[in-house]
């Protein structure tokens, strides 16, 4: 599926890293947890994170004491589409029209690749990265709504870990893929591995070309009167993803690994907006064009030493990542009255440097259980630069001080953790504690405003499991999580988006802290499984958007801490076979949310109940022909000042297996043309309805060709019974 980056105005394109999916050449340890790596020459290599080892089959769902893992091998949307498309078919996960991800109604989600963080998923625009990244290199998606202390506590909703495909067949192996749509969009790439004795080389190269139309309609009522703002935009751009990796076994117990990667996202946008009002602000027509580019490059090195036994090991990881973003826009505003036309140039730049060092140690048979501990240090530097000028013509421009600004932000995190897991017959317990020292420094250079925020916090976790019999398992868990404000959330400078909209951060924001509780039941027999999970979350200092009227119909959106928020619900998942050739997977989530925004001037608490769901039906008509239909609906979502309307989508797919090495695929995205995003703000002083749509519907034709390494693993839909960890 093509990138659905909704760029509703040239000025509103957010700074988002667009990183390609890196297929790691070795099984990657989790963020804080070591994982065993296979020896060179093995048929398949496990892609593992702490607590779960994902081997080279395509079991639909697996679970451990602290997560669930879902295969996307047979998701046809993932063959031609993006990571965002693949995530829409995962239980507990929702993805809106702009690619923004939430877990059980909470959008504060941490996204990892092979257990490791990445700068591509930082900031408000990470949805763009998810929609730009190809999904065909993803093997499984791990969902951790209550992660253990071995993982960073960032993301109050939990963690989504994208596990990449791993192939370690002797000799040279690879995959070539190409997908195209009649409307001019296309994507493709090549992946390869070479294994010889102690040496393994791997690499990926991918590209993606997107063309898109998008529309926005705003109806607004303020003290100044009523207004409407309608816009139509055209976007065209390209994404390039490159990665290379090397593994070398120094000894049977020591492996060194290295990786380099480069990703570029480049988009051009043109648009026209019409503004009409009954207030004092004049009507106008505004034509815009913008050029956006984001480069991300990184290098990493890993060392793994295995002691006696595969689970007894020490790992170390060192990584440096740099992201450079630029956006430059032009706008011509023609007013309906005698006001002279306004010519504007404005732009935004952001540079980020991130360095991460972590080491993890795991030892089994410590008092009859497994002990894991580690250190995780990260240093991040951010440099944000806004600039703007305006005048009566393109040749007569002066710098606008209100749009010229520089903001520096550094954040260092020093963390250590320990977990201990032990079985007592049919009962298993895992406890953990993570301690973090955070040092933050901000410098609003232009405004002369600096701030610091240093704090120490601990984050406990507890996971319990009880096996009733080989088919029935009960689980309970608790974790404390944190959502730290993003860089732009803290920058107090007012960023100009268009004449009617500004956005600013808040340097006084505090981190949101959430205590999360779960109790679940799992039944599994053969290819069928059924899950029921009750959950409850209590949050203090929830960070949220707040919209204020600046007068004349101009709005300022900023960030504030709420008093508290509580939510909970019941999630149900069912998976099985209707006939020997037809399989199904359905899930539903009934979600209750309560918001207390009294500290922001809103009286009382607000609450709402939402029901969302998804369904997947697969038909293996013949050994070579596979049909699929995916559908989902997201319920109404509560916000501090209003709500967001439900949205739905239906996807279709067909795959023809020509041989073990060659297959063709056809997918239809948003077959009913129903995908849209509608946000409602309703307060005594402001009423705003914003509707965003895009030409999401598309038909893609593609093929995949595997070469080298003999016969690849089968592509038919497979339900194995190998749940990991109960």
C-alpha cells in the first residue's frame, strides 16, 4: 500500500525520520535482554528478543510470560504495503489515516526493530516513517502491553517490536520483489545473504515511489465568528533504504557483528486552501508548495559471548545514529478585500545525534531460575531551527522575527535493570526492577530561555503465569511505564502552520507515569486459540493537546499535563479453522476511558466507552491459490476537548504460487473507499470539526522471486502449535 502521509498544508509537514526496515544479519538481543544467536550455516536463525525466540516457521501466534507474537508471513497487505498496513491486522493495534499507532486506545507506543530503538520513531511524525517503510521484510510483530523491566519504560501503552526475517542458509540466498499500481506508485527491492564458514554477509536495498492526493475541511466557530477552511493537496516523493551487515565468529563462543544503514525520504507537496469567515479576518485563497527531505544514517557494532549453555551469555551493543531533516515552503496568499497579497518563504530544520551503549548478561540455573541484568546508556542531542520571511513580492522579502527561532535540546538516560524468572511447578513468576537517571537540558536560543530537568525514578514489573493443563493458561502482570515529552513538546516557540493555526510546546511539561495491570486467559488446542484479557491503567500527568483561541479565529495548539486519566477494558481474540481450507482470526476490544482535565479549566471528568474490532479470513483455494480479506473498525475515541470519530477499512488480497521460488500477488487497499479521519473539538468557547481524507484506495500488482539456497520454506497458510512460553 502506498504512503498515506497526509500533508494537509505545506507548512504542516512534520519532521519525521523515514528509516527503512533494517534486516539485521544476526539475531538481535532485546532492548535490555540478550538472545542466543545461531551458528553459521544453520538453516534458519532465530530472530529473538529477551523472553521469546522466534524461529523460522510461521506459526500464527505465540506467547510468553510478557508478550504475544503474531506472524505476518501470510498477510498479503504486508507483501505490497507498508509497516502501517501490516500493523492494522494485529490484535490490540490500531493505525489511523495518518499512520499514528495506538495500543488499546493509547497512542503512547514505543516501536522497536529487533528489540532495538530507532530515531525514525521519535516525534509526532513517526506515522510517516511507518507508512514509508516496506513491510515485506517483517516476519513477526511482538506486542508487549506490559513489558518487563528489561525494556525501557518509554511508552505508557507498551511496546511493538518488529522482528525482521532471518535467513542463514549456506551459500548465497536472496529475494527480489517488485510491486506497482496503475496510478503510478511502485515499490521494490532486493535482499541477500552470503554464508561461508565463520563469515556471514547480508544486505538490503529498497525503494518506494508515492503519489497521493489529500483533502482537508475545517468548520470552526469561535468568539470571532464562524469560518470554513478547505484544502486540496498533491504529494509526490521517493524513499530509499540501504543496509549492509557482517557477522564473524571469532570462536565457537564469540561473535562480532557490524551494520551500516542509510535511509532517505523526500517529498514535494503542492496545495491550495480557501478560507471564508463571518469574522473580522479577511477571506483568502492560499497556494503553497513545499519540499521535504529526511536523511537517516547509522552504524552499530555488537559482541556476543556464550558461556556454557546457549542461554548463559554476555552481549554488548554500541550504536551511533544521525538524522537530518529539512522542510522549505513557499506560500502566496490572495485576500478577497483590498489587503495586498502576501508572499512567504518559511522552513524548518532538525538535526539529531543519538549514541547508545548497552550490555546485557543472562545466567540460567541461579537458585533454580534465570537471572538477567544489564546497563543501558543513551545520549541524544537535538538542534531545531525555524526560519521565515515575508513581503509584497518574491523579490522583496524581509526576515520575520516571529518565525525565526533556534532550540537546542539534550537528553541523557543512564539505566540499569535486573529481572529474575522462576517456575514453581505449574506456576511461573518473573519480577524485575529498572532504575533510570535522566538529565535534560533545553535552550531556547532565540528567546534566551533555558531549562533543566534531572530526575531519578525506578520502574518495577511483575509477571505471573499458571498452567492449568496443556490447553489452558492464566497470566497476570503489572508494570510502571513513563511517557517523556518529545523535543517539540517542550519548545515554547510558536511554530507557524498557516494564517489560522499555530503550534507551540511547553517547557514545563512533566513525564506521564502509568501503572498498568492485566489479567488474561489463553486456550489453545491444535490450530485454534482463544484469548481474553482484562486490563486497567491509571495515569498521572497525561500529556495532551490543548487548543486555545488567540482571537480573529486563529488557534494555538499546545501541550499540557492533565490531572489524571483512567482506562480499562476487555480484549477478546479468536483464531482457528472453519474448514480445512478456510481459516479466520477475529478480535474485539471494549475500552472505557475517563479524563480529569480540571487543572486545565475544564469542569468535571469526561468518560466514554469505545468498541473496536478486526477480522481476517483466509482461503487456500488450491495449493497454489490463496485469497484473503481483512477488515477493521475503530470506535469513537475521547479527547480532553472533544473526540475523534470511528474509522474503518477493508483490504483484499490474492497470491498465486508459481513455484517454490516465484509467486505473484494482487492487493486491493481500502476496497470500500471508507478511510478518513474526523476530529471534533467542542468547548464553550470553541467548536471545530476537522475532516481529513486521501486517496487511500489502491490496487497493487507484484511478484517475489527467491534465489539461491535451495528450496525456501513453504508459503501456504500455516497454523503450528508451537507457542513459546505457554
